[in-house]
């Protein structure tokens, strides 16, 4: 399709969509964010986000004020207005299964195709099973008004929670899967600013674009489970898992990033993406190709159980009624997201075993309380650790990294700590008579 890009719509205003819409406005386009949930549209218009993401509320408010950004539920109006439509709805893990739930993507694409009354490009951003873009292109051709020219492109997103704005405005690379040079040219206009900075531009086909996304997340998950598998070894034979990671990380072919051993990965992406990828390749008769991801998943889940087992060991196998302070409940720092969170899992297991669990997290308690309302969430770190018999550090927020034994010595009843993210300095704690353990450290 050939269009001049002035007006952009983003369908779905969750994490990805809200960020993308605000960033497109920042790049100078007129942008509308579309969602079926009127409540969400009302709060976003006021700059209120249902999740924590540094810098994003400010950016949204800025462009609602400049008039470049608005939000609506009216897809028909958007279909007559935008030149480029980004699909940014969710693809959660199906209930009771391991594949991706494609209902939202399919429904959004079909409704959009029917609503479009001007030549335009639909660009898929959601993380999807390979083969989806080709299927959706057929769906669009079938549903669209025959008088307009509408094509489909695939443009996966690699943003990290906590750095969503930065990752969207200055990405490491841009990947676009298209079926024509004209469609690619439209996307070059959308991303002209990044291209001017020489951001790598990978123009490819649908399948590659879809696979790049899941391959990247599968690789990251594998890297984390790789080091965590070695943590299981050092726990038995001794050795220092962090030094091991540093040493192999110096090899530039390996690199140090994502080699932090600990309680493992969580969140709304890595766990579900490796499961959906296995499910998809199995459908294609290739289950053997991604079987190792099952192992990656298992290693990861074992780490949570290990953290719980260490807690039991430290409390002489009896946790009932004992106060345990769990520091960090989000799946990672700078986020309020508790989806598939290792810290929350550890807290819930200990709570279910009868421990008196007190959780402190700078951002995550509200979301965690929705899932586990009976756990105690404290407003301060102090309240969580006071009279605790055990402290467990499960998410490496800056304020926990900075903790010293002097901060806690006189609060706790017994000096025991599990550093499940390997961010504290053991000798310092041991010098103050703390029983100090880490995942990856021989007890
Ligand atoms: C991940 C990818 O990093 C993004 O590139 C991708 O766009 C995103 O998923 C997505 O598909 O939308 P995110 O879920 O925000 O981003 O989180 P990460 O920063 O990747 O961290 C994932 C988990 O791995 C966290 O629980 C973190 O604590 C854990 N982790 C990370 C480790 O246990 N060790 C490490 O060395 C690194």
C-alpha cells in the first residue's frame, strides 16, 4: 500500500500499546489509542496508567496536552482516520494450556479490517505463533472493504518493562516483515527518526519477523536457566556462581548480560513465550526442535522451590507461625508487575505452608494482594523485617541491593537471610553473625 503517514492508531492500550502510542506521538505523529474498555480509555486520557512504567505517564500527559495523542473506543472513526494501524493487543497463555490465546489478535484485526475506509497499513506488534501474519493477511483481505487498499506487515516489539519508553524511542534494532517494498517504505517513514540514527533495520518476510521475537525471548530465558543450572552445581560442589558468570561473560561471544543467577525469570513474556513456542512447533510436527525449552522452564521453576527449601532448612523444617520477611514481590525491579513472579511464588508457598509472611515491595503489593489477599503486605521495609526470623530478598530493587547488616541487625529476632538474587556481599553479613545464604552458594 502507498500512504503518507500522518495519522497512526494503536489498537490495544495495555503495556505495549500505551507505550507505543505515546512514543509515536513523541515522534510527531497524530496518534489515537484504541481499546474496547471505556474505563481504560477514560483513565488514559487523564494520564493515569493501570501499571507502573517510569516516564510513561508524563509522556502521555504531555501529548494529550499537545493534542497529538488521544484515546477512543470508536473503531469506525479510527478506520476512517489513520494511515497506519498498529495491533498491540495481548496474546496470553491459554487457560489450562500452554499455547497462545489468539482471540484478541484475531478479533481486533477482523474488526479493524471491516472498519477501515481509507488506504492503510495494518502492522502487527503482538507476540504471536509463527504463521499468524500470513493467516491474518488472508483475514484482512477477506474482511476489508473491496474499494480500499489495505495490507499487513509484522513488526515485533522488544521493549523491556521498566525501560519501555527508552526501548521504544531508541530500539537496538527494528525488524519488519512485509510482502512488498511499498509496505516496507511506509514503515521506514514511521521509523525515520531511528533510521537517521543508523538503527539496524531488518527487512524480512513474515515468518522471520515473527520468529525473531520468540527466538530472542527464548534465548534470554535459556541464558538465565543456563547459569541457574550451574548454580545447582555450585550449590553442591562449592564455588562462586557470580564469579563464574563474570568469567564466562568476559568472552564477548557470550557476554555478561542475563547471566545473573537467582530465583529465575518471570513476568508476562519470557515464561509464556517459551511455552507458546514449544506448543507451536509441536503443532508443526517439530516438538523435538524446542524440547530443550522444556528443560529451561523446569530449571527455572526448580529455583523457586529451592528458595523455599532453603527457607525450610534455615528454620529447621518448621515454618508454621514464624515471621518471614519477603523483600520484593514483582518479577523484576522498576515494575509493579507480579505475573508469574518468582518472588510472589516463593511468598505464597511459604504462606501456604503456614509461615507468617510479611511482604514489602516498593511497587508490587497492590497487584500481589489481588492474587493473595491473605498475605501481609507492609508499607515499609521496617515493618516487614521487624521481629522476622528470616529475611528473603527475592527482587533486586535498588533499596534492597543497598541493604547492610547494620540496617537490619536490631530489627530481626534472628539473623538469617536468603539473598535469592545474589546482590549482597556475603562476608559483610557474616561478619555480623548473619546466617547468610544465596542461590548458587554451598551451605
Ligand atoms: C522481556 C525481554 O527482555 C524483552 O526484550 C521483551 O520485549 C519482553 O520480554 C517482551 O516479550 O515483551 P521483560 O519481561 O520486561 O522483557 O523482562 P526482562 O528484563 O527480560 O526480565 C525477565 C525476567 O528474567 C525477570 O524476572 C528477571 O528477574 C529475570 N532475569 C533477568 C534473571 O533472573 N537473570 C538475569 O540475568 C536477567
